[in-house]
């Protein structure tokens, strides 16, 4: 299976997911959507390693992340002027893919040219992300500004869709590249651990324990690392079944593994710009239509 075919499958699954989301349709449509992002991430890793100009690829992703962020703000604002209350749009997979490609670029550059640019290191990348995260947290607490907008502009990992836990799947693909057995085991373990943490609502339990057994302020502090990882800290699923199938079903991304393992190492047909156009277009069309109906 080529990356082209994988992308087409992911686009179909993603569309089903978003139709279900915006129109409040049966939850099984959202289940299918859990397979989309891991497949897109896999194709992005392959694209980052095969592209002739990785810096151009990064610039394109950065531009699209800014564009998507802008549309998420401007479309609802513009339609409110016509009396149409549009549902909030938070999706921006470009920002998530961008972070993974940046890290892969750093790893590849330092591996092939260790003396090329001493600033281009994982250490500096992590330091930058820590500083940006601190700035965003302080800004949100003191000035109450929208951290998503500033975070997108500053290329902050913490404000990406799914944060570090979801974007980290790209690094898993990168380090397991060329070894399907290693990939299958690593990805399965990742999904099981991620599923256990979210389904059992471990962050919620930890925050709740500290809040009610020790101190409410300390509970808020404990919740910060979980929130930065993109994990819920408020109980939403009343039962285990609800958690597994209705609220915390991101674990279903494990079913993307067979698709990824079918990759044959080939690119396939073109249409490389199709996704860049289709992704923001279909999301905002669905958003607008669902708000009008």
C-alpha cells in the first residue's frame, strides 16, 4: 500500500469522524476517525524523510498551521455578523505534524552533519519549548490571552492538537522505521498505555485525590502537567463502559496499525497539495452547515 492510498483512506476516515462530530451523529463515526491521525502522521514521517527539501516542507506546514488557526477564528467571527452562531473549531493537525517534522529534521541533520549547526539540537529544541510553555502559562494566568493563537505563532508543542502524546507517535514511527515487528510491538504498547491512562481516568483520579485529600490549590498545580500533555483532568465518564466507548476512545487508534504495516515503501500517485486544501475546507464547511441547520 502506497502513501497515496494510505492518505486517501485516512481522508475518508477523517471526514466520517468530522461529520459525526459536527452533526452529533452516532459515536461509532468518531471511532473510525481515531485511525486517521496515526495514518497521516506515518505518511508525514515518510514525507519528511523522502522530501528533497525538508526546510521547505517545514515552512509549508508552519504556514498552513497559521492559516488554519486564523480560519478557526475568522470564520466564526465573520458569520456572527450575519446572525449565525458557529460552533467552535479547534482542529489543526498541521501544527501537530509540524512539530514531529521539526524534530525529525533536527535528528536527521545532526546525524548526517554533526558539525553543521550546533544550534540545531534536540537540547535547544526542548529548551525553547520549555521557555515558550512558561511564557504561555504566565500569559494565560496574568493577561488571560488566547494561548492557542500565540502558541501557533511561536510554534509551541503544548498548544498542538493532541499535544506531545499524540505528536510523539511520529517519533515512534521514525525510530521504528524499516522494522515492522519493532513498530508493531512499540505502537501496540504505546496504545495500551495511552488507553489505560485515559480510559481509567488516571489524571482525573490523581487530581481529585490531591484536591480533596490534601489541598485544592495543590490539586490545580498537579493538574498542569496533565493538561500540558493534552490529558483531561475533569471526570466526564460516569462508568467504565462510557469511558471506553463514549468519552475516551482515542485508544482505538491501535486499529490504524494494520494499515501502517501494509505500507510498501512507495509513494504512489501525486495530489500532494490535495490535503492542504481539503483539510481546512471540509472542516469549516461542516462547521458552517451544522451551525445553520
